[in-house]
């Protein structure tokens, strides 16, 4: 990642200080309900910036055995391994997202985008596209509000996201999230993007 003070040390310190208000403690409803309606469980899924990996555990325990977890900080990945000991080690990536290589059918976004400095949002879009197979999808939630203070979390607005993603992706859905968890209700957008060939 280029020019970023929000590095591994920053995030590990947040975990060490229990300064992790982003952690919902379980899979969030938008991701759960999205996964619940998928029929093909053979798909290869990546959850970047997954932290303790509640979404990954839910996917894995519900039959999506080819799910991969990635985080720049080792600390939450260690907790994840303890919480889900049967999860294959080779599907755990302790790595900067921007250095990851692979090809996925589906990438799930859950409070990772908002943790990155807005200056690297275009880099995020390009990297997501690179990591997806042809017709692969990037799906999840984004904050749809401007927090009016320095992040993380860094917010944004729907039109801004439409412009950001529309060059590289077909926007299948980008709308107010109706099933956010209670503390985030009214602040989130649900989105589903398909990679442009
Ligand atoms: C706001 S937290 C969200 C964690 C998790 N998605 C959740 O909802 O609990 C952001 C996560 O992204 C990770 N992260 C930040 N920058 C990263 C990067 N460049 N590559 C991989 N992970 C990163 C952090 O270590 C942290 O676990």
C-alpha cells in the first residue's frame, strides 16, 4: 500500500487496546442474508480486512469451505484460528491486501473499505478487480455517511461510490441497506458489483 500510516502496527495497537468498536461480535445481518441465498457453495470467497473473521466463520460453517480470510494484523487472525480451529491454515492470509494475489468468485466487504485512507480508494477498486475472476463479484456494505471527522472509519456518499466503482464494475446494486445491524441502521449502503470483463 502506498504512503499509509494506517499500517500493521496501527491496527495491532487498536486490537491490543480493545479499541475495536467496528467488531459486531458475530456475522452481520447483511452479509449473513446475502450468503444464505447463495446456492453454489463451491465458490472461492475472500474476506479482506476481516479482523476476527465473524463473516468467515459463518461462511465456512455454512458450507462455503473455499473461504479465505486476510488481514494485515496477526492478532485477530490468531483469535480467529482459536475460534475456528478446523479452518484450513492455507486459507488464512496474514498480508497487506494490496500485496495479495489470487482469483476469487466473490469478495465480501465488511468495514474494510472504511478503514483505508480515502486517497487510496482507486487503488482499492483496481485491486479488487484484479483479485476477481471474470464475472466475479464484490459484495457487502459501505458507510453511506460523511462522519465529519478524521477516520477511520472514513465515510462517503452513494454518488461518490457510484463514480468510483463504475469504471471497473457493473453496479448491480448500490442502495440504502435495509437490514443493517441496529447500531449502523441508516448509515450503511448495500452494494453488489460485477467485474467488467
Ligand atoms: C475496521 S477493521 C474491520 C475488521 C472486520 N472486518 C470487522 O468487521 O470486524 C479493519 C480491518 O482491516 C485490517 N486492515 C487494514 N488495512 C489493511 C490492509 N492494507 N490489508 C489487510 N488488512 C488491513 C485491519 O487490521 C482491521 O482488522
